[in-house]
C-alpha cells in the first residue's frame, strides 16, 4: 500500500532510537560474551535425544525496541519454516519494571518463537515470561495476559514497553504499564505469567485471529520453557481487556482446533471487541475515531486484500493521516484526530463497510464462530464509549444457543470503557483463581447486571491486597514470596 513517507518527525524519532540503540549495544557487549555460558546451564538435565534448548542471553542494560533489534524479533524465514508453532528459537533475560522505572523483584525472560499468521503462514513472535519468587505447587499455574497494545509501531509492544529503562511509557504507550498491574496481581498469587506481543511483527492492531494464534503459541512456548516451572499439563488461564479481549476471545475459539493439547481451563475477557464493523460505525465522527482509525491501519497489515482496497480508495487526506499515525503508540493514536469521518476518507459508492473485501475482513475478525471449549467470564460497561455493548450481548447470545456453553456475563452500570477494567478486572481474576484451583465453573450461561462490579464478593479485600503488594514491590519486595 502506498503511503506518504519520509516525514521529518518520523526521521527524527528514528534517529533518537538509533542513538539509544548504539548506547545499548556498547553497554551490552560484555554481557553478550556471557550469553552462551548462561545458556549451557539451561540445557542441563535435558532428556537424551530432546531438541537442544537455545542459549539464554544475558539482560541488556538498555533495552532495544524491535525496530533496532530485528535479529531477535524477526527470525529468518528458513528458521521459521523448520520450527514447529510455539517452539522457542531464542531466549534472553530481561528486567521488567513499573512504568519503565521501578524494577520488579522477579525472574523474567523474552522468548522468540514461531507462530502462524491468519493464513497459517509462519511468522516470528515474541512473548515475555515472568516467574514470581517463592515456592509454588508443581506444576506452577500459568496466566496468559493479553495487554491492549492498541498501537502501530514496534516500540509500543509489551515486550519492550515493560522493560526497565524502556522509553515507551514516555512516548505514548500508557496502556501496557497500566495493565501490567493485572499481570502483577497474578504473580502475587504465585502464578507464572506469559505476555505475548499478540499484534505480531507488523503491529497488526485489531487482527484478532492473528492474535489468537500468537497467544496460543506463546502458551506453548511458556509451558515448554523449563526455567519458568510450568509443565505441559499445568492449568492455564487467559485474560484480556479491550484490545486484549480480541486475541483472548479468538484464542479461546481456536483452542480446540489449533492447540488442543494445551490445558486451558478458563478465559476472561472484558470490554469485548466482538464486532469491528459495529465498532467503526459507533466511532465514525465521534471522539474515539482516532483510536479506531489506527485499528483500520493495523488490519491492513494483516489482510492484503483489505490493504489493496484502502490503497485504491483512500483519499490524499486519509493517506497523509496514515503516514502520520503509523509510528505512534496508543496515547497519541487516541488523541490525534478525534471526530474524524473515517468513511468519508474513502472514495467509494455507498457505505465502504458493504464492499465484499471489507465484509470478508470483518467476518474473519468477528467473534462467535465457535463456542469455546472452556468456561468464559465476560464483562462490559453498559455505557462503553469505544466498543459497543450490543456486540457483546449478541456474542453471548450466540455462544449460549449451544447447550455446552459455560458463560458468565456481567454488565457494569457505573463505569465507562476504562473504568470498567478497574472495577471488573479484579472480579475476573478472582473467577480465574477458582478455575485454576480446580473449582468447577457453573454449567450453562448467566447474565448479570450490577450497579458496580466492585460489589463482587471478595473484590475489595483482593484489591487492597494487590495494591499493598504492588506498593511493597516498589521497595524491592519479591513478588510472590510469602
């Protein structure tokens, strides 16, 4: 797709990244010498005839964004072709931190692994694996947290944004550090956590089927990575909100056909992006159009026919906006160009959403094609201004036409989109805790309307505990230690 390139702002930004990368590579030169030695220990105890584990590289003093680290983030095609989905290709230690500044007392690694795109072609994928301190029952439970990246640049990925001394929180990636608190709540329970870069190597924001595959392969990678202490039979849960709900929901629907060997016992998704066509209709000419226009850009990176449709039909203003927004993280994607007439940027006769190419893309990304084979916890603000409540209502109704569906659905009436994660996320984690502890979910479907999900039994004490442990971690307390 043709775009306006070479903008002065983009060139200056990449110059900053290049200078930061040069410092990092010089600072990490000595550490790299020790990488192979560190990896030898990880291979000790491997079964005879088992594939040799990749060496574990040492952590860098200053992390590099994906744009400056293609050797890790983009594996060679011949390596990917010779690797099974979910198989780890490269590993390195990392230092994770709150807002890029306050290190966490945990063990953390990044893994580069093979996944598949939405056309089942091999691609590179990266996930962050985090192990809490303390002793946990074997095997250790695992939670896959799909953070809402909602951006169209590599430096906005969770794997970079969550690292100590990352600049991403300073230049627009504000969601990943905020949602990282929910991952820390899981670590405080003694669970291991995997956080995939579910938008893939091209930052394909909103491409749910792609994110579902990357999520499932990230769980495969996590359960196979011995230092994490999560074996192949460990109980696994999945959590995602808003931009993270899409890969979570698609992973739940794809589980029984794409990765049936994984012991995924439950999935929770809130602020659900069930129908992108309905989302665009709601956002057009409204305050949220800047964020949704970024999703249009992300979808074009995963769907070639849709990219060609945009290239044929978008007007010069739309083309300029795409070039301007391409290198931005979520804060600036959301803030720039509210009340944009997105449909008006396309020179088509009639509603562009009715074009067969657009319809095919929207159908592929729509949830509800199959009923997940694990219990589901869904929640949505009754006043959500970004993702339409009616689409989630319809998704639940679709699931619950099947007698095998196990769905608990809550509509929160004292929130909007952002607040609903604050009030509903802890309830979802409590529900996931029961499932991971082996407590059976109720059979069938239940829909509940609550004035606020803060009234969920046990939520306020749980919130107080999470807050207290998080503050204590700022002062170096080991997360997960009892």
